[in-house]
C-alpha cells in the first residue's frame, strides 16, 4: 500500500489530472481510490491516480465513501459537487468546495498577501499586474498554438492587436477597481466577437443561461479554470475572500481573479472552435484540459500568485 506521506510528492502545479465523474461510485479499495461503473452484465472498476490529480468534480448520479474522502484529503485533492457537465458547482451547503484541511500549508504567501490587501491603492496595483499577466499569457498562447492558427485565430490580427493594446493603455490609467472591471468586460466582449467571427458563429450573444453549444462550453471551461484557481490558492494557503478585482463580499472572488489569468487565452477560443465542430461536452473537456497542460496553465497561476504575494515594493 502506498504510504500516505508519498501522496503529496508531486507538486499541485505539476499534476496532470482533473476528473469529472457521473453515474458512478467513488470508493477506496486495497489502498487505492477507484470509481465503480455499473454495466448491464458486470461492474467495472477504474483507478484514480490521486497523487497526480488536482481536482475531482462529482456530477449527477455519483456517491463517494468516507474512506475515499480520507485518502483524497491525504493527497490534497480538491473535491467538488456539481451538476451535469461540470456546471453548476455546488454542494449540500453553500460552501462551493470541500477542501482537505491542513494547518501546515505555507504561511509566507498569505502573510505577504495581507500586507497589501487592506490598502486600496496597493490592491489596485496587484489587480493591474494580474491584467498585464493575463494579456501576456494570451499573446504567448495564441502566438505559439498551431491548432488555434489552423482555426483562423491569430494574435497578430488587427482587431485583436487593437483590442489588447487599447486595453493595456486603459487599465494602466484606471483609478479604481470598478474602472478596471468595466474595461475588462469590454475587452472580453471584443474577444467574444472576434472568436465568433473566426468560427462563423454569427449572432452569438454571451448569456450564461443559454443552451447553445458556445455558451455551454464557455460555462464548462470556466468551471475547469475555477478548479485550477481554487487548487492554486488552497496549496498556497490564501483564502478566497481576499480578492483584488471581484467584489470583497463575493464568495470565492479571488478564485475568479486567478482563473481570469488563463480563461481568455484557452477557454474562450476553444469554446467557439469546439462549438463550430459540434463536439460533445466530453470532447470539449478533453480538449481544454489538454491545452491547460500544453500551455502550463497551472504553473502560470502559481507563478503569478506567488510573485504578487511576495512583492517587495508592496511591503
């Protein structure tokens, strides 16, 4: 049996797996975490490599045993309960994530974060730094992703260059977080418009409740990004309430801030491309997770949060 102390040997930023499960039972058997699916004639057991897993989403028709939860907690795996296709995210209470609790997480990052968080001007500086990193990551991903180029999505397209350069100038001039949020919303609309045009999805309107493929894939992909962000913050020991852009009283707000670092670069374009190809939710999920790994999204999140938490100029 694998020793519990070995289950955290792989850093969360290096772990390869995110699982979405439905119509199955998650259990512990012979020192491993498995999920059981029932077929007509027999049952099938599938192993979950928990030491190499960051997040498990439990969808419709799932159950999990106490023993399995104990092992997942020992491996530092986040477990979330959700609806079909990964959305919406919920549990039986109003807590969105069941996090394995540990008082031995690092303290330097949360202490560094709190040194600036109560100062509005310093918090705005960090919010702007996140936006700069977000644009840089998008430019880097779109510039080198051959699959996106094959779909007609180019970082040097005049519309994209104008939108990104304009946003870079505008967010630097922002005097408060509200201004930043307004300009960010405008940029996102421009990116939606460009991606819809490139994939010939005419008439697209972003509505979270809409049932068309593009909106559904955007919701689904965003929740996957939230899982990575929640993992990052949990590992670094920073509570979700200390947001730099989303409202101070919004639950999980810092999760949304961190997820925004990578959503536009990966989730947004692939939601439109996969909708154009009429992919299934499972195929879309596999595509997005592959791109998260290819472009080291989790590494990028960790690097940015750690960098901002330990900034000497904000002490």
